[in-house]
């Protein structure tokens, strides 16, 4: 998103901000970086177009967001891979002073019961899905697996949704491929800033880059776990038209 909307201001060169900054520093979290400890930031100080990220459920978004002209891009992932990623990420951020890592079984039980920092996983997805159907001009619903399979197609769809489609000249120059190359998992994960750097809040940047592949759940989940996740998904998404 940052590279896409700022491609005129920040052309893809050796001086691009993404090469020396973790993506989370370029697109700050509303609830983690801006509105913290009752702090109200001066949003006018951010260059336009303003980009923010959030893990908030749709029902927790402030009315001002829903009533404004801002657009929402929602990215979801297969629950099985999302869970495995969450388990790894949670343990990477777990202080060593707290002892051993969380077990797979412990985190899995909480995940299935809806115990999560951002609320129940399936409800989170379902609310944004339903809103994207009723208001497609407001919410762009994107699946991680689709993005991985057809990156250029979904980059174009994203550019059109946010109002900055690629021009014929940009297509001829290969700007789309340049963006995909710069923003690829393989490229970002190997950058020095994401290998050795830390966020201003203290987290190591490398914690945000593990594998980035589809189907890694097969290396961790038992048949019983998979069946349980599938059953919950079928019940939660029944009649919605959504399949993950």
C-alpha cells in the first residue's frame, strides 16, 4: 500500500523508504502507535494520502471512520496458516523472563475458543466480509492465498480500488513488476533493517518475517486439529458465501 500510493513521490530506487524502514514504521497502527494512552495525534501532520493499519474488528471501528470517505483494505488468511503464524509470532514476542514458550496445544485451544487479542478470528473475518458485500466501494476484501497466487492481478485491483490505477505508460515501463519485486516477502525479509533492526516500541523486525508461504499448517497441525478448525469455519461462515 505504501509503495503503491507513493509511487510518484517515492519512485523505486535505491533510496526508497521501504529499503531502510520496517513496513510497520511507514504505515503505523492506529491502536498501537497513534491512539495510545489516550493520546490523540495530529493527523493533519501526516502527508496525504494518509495510510494507517489496524487489527480492530469492524464493530470496534469508530463511527468517524465509517462515516468518512476513507477506504478499508481487509486482508484475511486461511485459519490454519493464520493460527500457525500466530503461534510462532506469539512465542517470538514472549519475554524470556516468562519461561518456556507457549505450547501449540495451549494456543490452539484459545484460538478455537475465540480468545484472541483482536477478538474471535472467524467473527473478525465475517464482519468485514459482509460489509464488503454491502459496501464494495468502501471495503476491499482480499485473501492472502489469492494475492500469493495472482499478485499482479490483485495489485491492479487494489490500485483501482484506492483510486490510483496504473497508466498505460506505467504498465509499459514495468512499474507493477517493480512494486511486486520490492515488496516481495523474499526481498523484504533479507533487508538489513528487517534482519537486525527493531521497531521504536522494541520488537525485533525479524519477528514479522518467518516463512510467508501457503500451506505451512501441514507441518504442525494434527488431523484432529484440522477437522476442528474446518468445523468451526463451516459453522461460522454458513450461508455467507465465504470460503477460506
